[in-house]
């Protein structure tokens, strides 16, 4: 066991979380088989994980580049730390697919998708005009790729899968029809919903839903079916390092190998803009945070120009479906 266990959780709970994060549409019987348990036990434990709000949501993630979208990261410094106007705007704006509330140099980070470069200027203008002097500063980055580690590495020494998402590819845009869009919207925030339930809610046949889901996965439009879980409930706090590198001698492969081996690194993103990389990781306390940063600086001391440390205090939105 690699992290301090929550007093109300044991290794079986962590195994369930890990299995669901690989694919939250797995049947309970499949999860039980994978981790050598009993279906009824899995059902009981899962109900408890939901009841205690350790697992908070089941989401469908998409490769939006295949649908013709470019992806940007926007960091915002605001006049007040928590703006209701901004929060309402984020929730209504469909092309803002992720929002994190932060503590540090920036108050918010947003992932924004668009098909035309002029749209990024438009969204910034809309944000700035919500309220006079609301935005004190902002930074826009172009997202190149994200590499996500399976959360299983937090809990065990097992081999884990690395999932890399590449943004802004020049692939031919795949056109979705109304049925595809309806299905994706239906499971966006309920990725574990049964095919029967999806079919009933959309007034479609079970065979059509099955086939369309299969096609969306085959085309790799659907990237994953994942859980959102509260890492504070497993005694971790979510931090971000924004890194500006010395581009002449920075070795990306060396950096990626380090990130993949680091137990507490959840995912990294490569960007073009003021910053070059974003590292997201879970830390138990300030002492461990200092150890992590010092270890990172020692490893890459002559290859890093600067870094910023941020606390990810709250996930406000995560919805990959922009229609």
C-alpha cells in the first residue's frame, strides 16, 4: 500500500476505484472477477463509496480533436477569489469543458475548445466584460497533449496503463449525427448508465444504442469512461506545477519517464504559451509538497527556468460534450 489509507476504506475499496477509473461501464461481476471478490460485496462497497461521496460522478471523455476542435488552457486571475458571475458563465458556456478553482497566482483554470482561432478572442472578451475589473490578468496556452497515469499506481506496485491524449491534430473531422450527439450527451455525466436505460430515455432501440456506442469507441471519439473521485477522501490534496523550461536543453522523454514513475503524479500536459508543462499531483501535506518540489528541482535543476505552484481547491465543471 503506497498511501495512507482512509480510516473508512481498505485495499478492496481502492481496487474498486482503480477498476472503475479504467472503465466505469464494467459490470459488477466483471469487477468482482478482476479483483477476485464477490459481486454482492462489490455492490455494497460501491454503494458506500457513492454514499460517502468518495466517488462523485461517472463521466465520458472524448477525443474532441476528432470532431474538429482545437483545445486551449486559460488561466485567470480575478479581483475576488470566488466569483458567482464567472461560475455561472462557465456552467452555461458549452465550449468550456473543464473548470478548476485554484489558490495561488491564478484563481481559475479553464479548458476551452473551438473550431476557429478567432473564437478564443471572443471568449476572453466575454469573460472580461462580465463585470468591470473582474479579470486582473489571464494567460492562454495551446494544449498539445496530456499524459494520464492510471490511479492504480497510488495504491499498488502493479503495472499500470499510460493514456496519452493528443490535441489539435490535423485529422479529418468526423461528423456526428443527431443520434450520436444524443447518446454522448446522455452519458456525459452518467457514463455508467445501462444501455437499456439509455435506449428508454432516448426512445431508441437497444441494438441501435449498442451499435452506436461500439462505433464511437471504434472511431476513438470516446476516449474513456471514468470516475470522478474526491482525492481528499483518500488523504491527498490536488496540486499543480506550471513549468517554464529551458528549451535548449530540456529532454521531454526524460521528463515523461520521470512523471510516469512518480507515484503521486496524476497527469501532465504539454503546452505552447507562457508555460511549457503542467504537472498535476496529489500530496498529503506541506512537508511532502516541499519534498516533491525539491526532488523535481534537483532532477531538472538546469532545465527549468521557472515554476508556479497552485492548489486545485475545487472542480467546478468537467463535461466533454459541447453540444
